[in-house]
C-alpha cells in the first residue's frame, strides 16, 4: 500500500495540482480560506522593522500580500518543495516583494535554513500532509530556525466537533466536493486526497502538544467553529 505521507508522493500531488490549487483551496474551505488566512496572519501583529520573515509550504504565495502589508520592510524567504508551485509563484513573488526575497525549493524538514535566523515563520494549510513523526521534525526545525522570541503561526482546514456542522461538512466533503473536483480538476483523485489528509488530521490540538514538547510557547485557535484550526506562539527568549 502506498504511504501518502511520503514526501515524494506529497510533492507529486502538489506538482499536479499547482495550476488549479488556488480554486481548490477556495472551494474546499467554503470560500472561508481568505478570511482564515487574514485571521491567522494577524496573530503575528504588525511591524515596520526590518524583520526576517519566512513563509513555509508557501504554495502559490497566497499569504504574501497580507505578509507584505503587515511587515512592509521585512526581508522575505519563501519555501516549498513542489517545483511547479515554485515556478508558478515566481512572478507573484517578484510583484509582491520586489527583489527583497529568497525563493527556496526544498523540503522544510531538511531545509538547511540557518539557526536562530527568523523573527517570523508563517504557514497556511501545510500541516495536513504530515504524520506524527514529521510533526515532531517540523517542531524541532521551527525551534531551531526561529530567533529567541521569534513568532510562528499555522492554520489548517479541520473537522468540526459540532455534530450538526459535522453532518453538513461530511455531506459537502463527501458529495459536493467530488462534483467540483470533476469540473475544476483534470484529476479528481487529487481532490479526494486532500480530504483524506484533512479527515486524518482532524485539528491542530495534537500539534500544540507536540510543539510544546519541543520547548515552544503555543496557543491553540479554532476558526469558524473548528472548520479550521491553528497554533501560534513564540520561541522562548
Ligand atoms: C495545501 S498547500 C498550501 C499552500 C499555501 N501555503 C496556501 O496558503 O494556500 C501545501 C503546500 O505545502 C507544500 N509542502 C508540503 N509538504 C512540504 C514539505 N515537506 N516541504 C516543503 N513544502 C511542502 C506543498 O508543495 C504545497 O505547495
């Protein structure tokens, strides 16, 4: 049986989805992804200082306009391991950040990013394709690359606890999404995979515990009654 958490498998999936991903994201989050993105990034506050900001699992750069607005004078690094996502986001990176950006095509779990270097790390919708061992590696990496006092924020689509919401959610996911998948994607199987990852992921509660066990200060948040969840916090000084 294939291991759906194998990096090569995940990378291939996102390479295939790169041209349709923005639409997929919007549809699979009921159009809420834009709002959640704003809310989870606002947890970082704003600063006009020349900070080092890192956006990991950056996809097509969906976080970037908001990050640039909140951190107008920062030096930005963006990282994704899908070659197609990187190729398709380069124009946007130049448009939003100008020359002030480093674009990295690498696995975030073995990136070689420098120790104690970043004031800010952000990540939207990148958690679900990791298993427990990989969450531990991720937490270790975030603790390593953040400066003391540096902040992080993550958000991921999740499965709500509320039974009524959960009923509509499963209907939407099980019946409606596959129809959208056929219309918008060449390969509806990719679409289904995103939902297998999401239902395995459930929510960010266990991520909070894992990040804490690696010495980070962590808060948990639900977005829209748990249809998305996330963590934010900082590395201790
Ligand atoms: C669901 S997309 C999210 C894209 C974007 N951050 C957004 O807000 O919509 C997840 C992205 O994470 C990338 N990714 C997944 N695992 C990764 C890893 N281990 N290292 C680097 N990038 C990874 C994928 O290639 C994909 O572009």
